[in-house]
C-alpha cells in the first residue's frame, strides 16, 4: 500500500520513497525550554506522533530525532532581541541550566500524558557546540559568511534558490519598503554565531569560538544536530507552519551549502495551528492553556489527543473548552463501546483483513487521522461484523491513534452526581425500585451512566 505525504517543498502530495529501503529518518523541531509548552505546541507533537506511528504501522524502522533548544533562540526569529533562556533565567533568578532542565522535564511529562512515543534521540543545543562551530567553519571556508560587530552571518545573496521552501521572491523583497538592516548585507541574511554583548549583561551560556566569545544562532543548531544523527541527507523534517518562512528556509540554505546535497531533506511536513477565536495560539501572546491546566478543569489529556485527531494536520483546529468537552464525551463513549464488546465470538479472517486494508489505505493518504477516526466509528456501527472482529480492529487501528482504547479511563465524578448515586444506593436498599429508576434517569441526563456490580457501582460518562 503506497504511503503518500504532502511535501511543502514541492507543494504536492507525493508517494514516499525512502533514502534507505525499509528505513525512515525523521527530524522534528523540538521545544525551546524556557517556559511551559501550551496546547498549541502539543498539537504539533501529537501530529508528529501520528506520522511516526503510521510509518511503524507500515513496517518501517524509524529513527526519530527531536532537538531541545536550550540556547540561542532569540525573542524574535529574525536575530533580534534577547536569548529566551537567558531572559527566563534572570526572571526566575535561576541558572539557565535549571530553567531548561525544569521545562524540559515538564514537557516530557506532557508527552507521556498524551501517549506520545519519545524520540530515539533528544539532542540538546548546548551539548553540540563543537558540531555547530565546525559547520560554520565549513560555510566560512566556502565563502558564504561575513562578520559584523554582532556576529557571523550567512550571505543569502550568494544562493540563487534561497527561499524556495516559502516561494520567496528575494528581488521583490529588496525592491520593497526600505528597512534598517544594520550591518547585514541583505535583509534575509541570518546569524550563525552571535557575539556576547555587554548591553544584555553577563550571559550564563557562552563559548569560545574562532570568531569570538558568544553563542550559536538558532538555525545552525538544527542543521548540526540533524546531520549528526541522521546524516547529511535524510528523509523527513517536520515542524509547525510558522517555521516555513524563516527557520526552515535558513536551515535549507546553510545545510545545502555545507553538505552539497540537494535536496538536503526529501520531504518537508508542516502542521497547521491550533486556533482560539480565529487566532493562532502562541507563547508570545501568553498562550492559552497548558495540559496541566486542562487537567485541573477535569479534562483528560487523551481527550485533547482525540480532538487533535478529528482534524487533518494541515487544517487549522479551532479550540474552546466547549469543543474539548464534546471531544471528551466522544472519546469516553468510544472507550465505553469498545470495553463493552464481547470478545469470545469466532472471527472471520476476510472481514478483518478487508477492514485493515481499508484503514491502511485511508491513513496512508497523507496520514488522514480524521477520516481514519470516522472509519473506526463506521466499523463499530457495522452490523456485518461481530463484537470480536470489531474489538480486534479497534485495537489494531489504535496502534496509529494512540488513544489507549483498551485501557479503562479513570473519570472524575462531580459531587452532584456522587450525591445522586449515593441517594440511589439508599433507596435501592429500601427496595424502592421506582425511585431508584428515577434517580438513574437523572444521572443519565447529566451525562453519566451507573451500573450495579458486585460490591458497588460502575460509573461512566455517556
């Protein structure tokens, strides 16, 4: 079954052809660990996880790398402002290392809550300074760098195809409104190495280099780390759509120049944003919610994962607590249906193989999670399949969905419902079955079901 991916570089859907048969190398832009990751960030990592699971489901050996940016990412993507880690360290009165370690730990806990498979490698920018310096020296030797008072810059004017990922017209850009670019030769030139500045105060994180004491630029980090672990050319690079215009464009420019490989990456995959009231959720605007904050409001992290699956990764996903509540109800209902399936019936091999083939056809078409999820619901409603067949298929599909459909979900029962359940228990002891039935209906109207089991009751959301 062919696996198709939409490639940002070519602007079309392509059949995936790996550089090495049966293997796939994936590099995903990771977190800048200066603050908590909000749910907009987490949508991207859920999408990364679905992509990875699709490859695993197709029998590929996957090598996945997610970097950790713990230095060099300035408050503006265009080499302007303070280093985000240094700024956070001053604000929290901690060391830069303490800040990055703490927020990285929280991020990994969020991944676990969302049932996201961890990457094979977690390279940290601060642990790969040598590789970054070596890459800059390579570019310098080839004549693509120049020095300013602020640092070492990449000269984009020397590349005829600079901006091809974003389809940037550099000539029109130059002819447009005059912008103060300081000592840069061209507006699109970007920093490879930044010199420590006395104006921003004493930096905690700085290193000696052939050009002076300083720290690496954000873009060079990803090129150095991805090439170290995946080679000078690899299969897939992923990230949020906000990275297309600057970060990923600059990665391509420096990497293809240094390594002489075109394309440096065969397939570029970008994920659409999570929106709130029509606007992108971002940390610069204060974010919206973290996963922990949603949990405090009674939402399951896997309900958020379910919500992410309901929309194709290339389409914006609107978010509100009301929308998440509907997703949680659908998720709980899905789990309740699957847990209630009888598993002892004889299975028809043709039924199972046919459904698996159809699922693979759907999910292999640019990992269309929303269509695949709809197909699961269709399977559960299909009267031609028995319960055992439905159960096997649901768990097989869940290898891609990652929703833990075979595990009981612990739900938080509101105090109002608890009181109704307790009252029902009292009237049942008095054998007032009419009143008990009325209370059951009240509980159902509030979105819960109650089943009498040995030693107590079982409560579910409906």
